[in-house]
């Protein structure tokens, strides 16, 4: 860029696809590199501790202002800023609005955009559609866990919550564990279940997809369990539940959403692995006590147990430490691992940067001029 003139590269959803946003193998590799950088400390997110998930705008149940939105399922605005070091060396922010009622208008629940900025000047470099980008990075983060923590010969997977996140988690699992030949799918309703199975069966004709009527039926005999449900928060007794005796020895259970286990199992026999332990510590600090009532991911429950003095802080392993060889991939034979995935803006910046650079190389996107020179120097 030749300052003071600033041009922005706009990338539509079709542009993002042309620039390779659906390259799951590449996305997993980008997430691996990101995890290593984060463990080395070469990153920043929001908040005083640099590890906040982001800043959320929520609405009241009632408002005296007729134009103000009111609370509803998945209704919020969210800003997720981050900086990530080399080889990305990029700052950015994902901004989105979410409303479950969007589906009545033919829209996705959340509509996401990512802005990338020069780390030194703050000048915007790119403004890009981020729905597919976010979905793929959300699947690739579990994919890194599947690659390192799942059995090398894993042949059976369970999916709980047949939605967009499960589609990309499945793509990631089949990328790193091509030995998978059977996938059991548990959904809330028959329509969503049939739609999901019909879609993925066409994409992966060599894999057998089996509807599961109950959580137990889905989990039993599965080497990998991936949970991505949409569940109201506030009452953990209503979160999806997995009993210890349903779980196959050596299984990996990955959760991006609400999931519940018995405390005794989590404290004494399960191994907890996180995508970034400091993210969960930040949630605990921001929302204590009982942060799990608000953020229903299993590692948040572990943080609550630590805060109660029922577990020690060294009870949690970080995936970055495993990737850097500081922590063994497995601590004991046939251990059951609960891998929590919280979602971080560093993921969006990492994959967004790679897709942006690919778009530049291929000449994809539309140039938008911000200014030839600024009319007001602040």
C-alpha cells in the first residue's frame, strides 16, 4: 500500500469461495500454526488480560423504546478483535449480528463480516464475508484435536447437533482421520436430522451415516464424539448429558457448545484439554461464580470446579502445549479426553489472512478506495 492513499479489498462470499476459504486441510494447518503462536504469547485478544472472547451487545427482555430490539433466541451483536503474530502478522475484528428469527427471512442466524487491518497504521486492508470463513475455522479447531488426540485407527464418529458447525467438524474429522467409516448422528428433530444426513451422504458416499435416537445410542462405541448443539443457558441440568459408562475407552469428546458430565467423572477420571486455557480463565474471571451457567462449555465447568477448590489448575491441559511437545499427547492408555472449543478471534484473523493473501495472488475481489488522502488529520 502506498500511503496516504488507502484501498480496501472487498471479498464477497463468492470471492471467498474462489479464494479457497473451503480448503479444510489448509485451514487446519493455519489453526495449528495459530495455536503454537498463542502458546508462545505472540497474539492479543480483547480485555485487560488479552484473552477475552469479545464484547457482546445484548438486549433487555422489555424496553420502553419501541425501536430497541428485545431479547430473543441467539439475539445479540458481537465484536471479536485480535492481533496474531508471524507468519500472519495481522490485526482484525469479526463483527456480527445474530437472531434466530433470521431463518424466517431466509437468512442465516448470524451474519458475519471480518475486517483485516495493518498492524502499524490501523489502515483497513480487507473487508470480507465471514460466514463460511467462521464455519470452517470452527470445524478446523476440532480438527486439530482430532488429528492429535483421537485414536489413529478411529473408525466411528458421533455427531450431536446436525448443523453448520457439525458439517465442518465432520469435514475436518474425515480430513485428518480418513479411517472413519461410520458416523452416528443425533438431532433434536427428524427434519434437521434427515436434511443433514442427506447432505453429507452425497458429499461422503463411502461413509455410512446412521440416525441415533438418543445420546447414549450416539455415544456408545464412538471413537470421536463431536457436540455442537444450540441450548438455552442458565440451568445446567438442561444441558445435553453424557454418562461415563456410555463412553468408549480412549474416546475423544469434543464440544463447541453446551455439554454436561458428572462432576466425579470430570474431577477424577476424564482428561480436560482446551483450545486456550486463558480464554476459560477469562470467562471465569468475567462471569464468576458459576460461569458454566452462562458459558456452557465443559472446560468452563472445570474452571468452576477449580474455583470451588475441587480441582487444581494443573488438571487442564492446553492444546498448544501438546503441539509444542511440552505436554504428552496422551497421559495414559485409553484415557477419555474432553476437548473444549470456545472460539477465538485469532482463528478468524489466521484463516482470514491466508484467504486474503490468496485472493491477492489470484486477483480476486473488488478494490474500494477509502481516500486518496485524508481530509481531516486527527
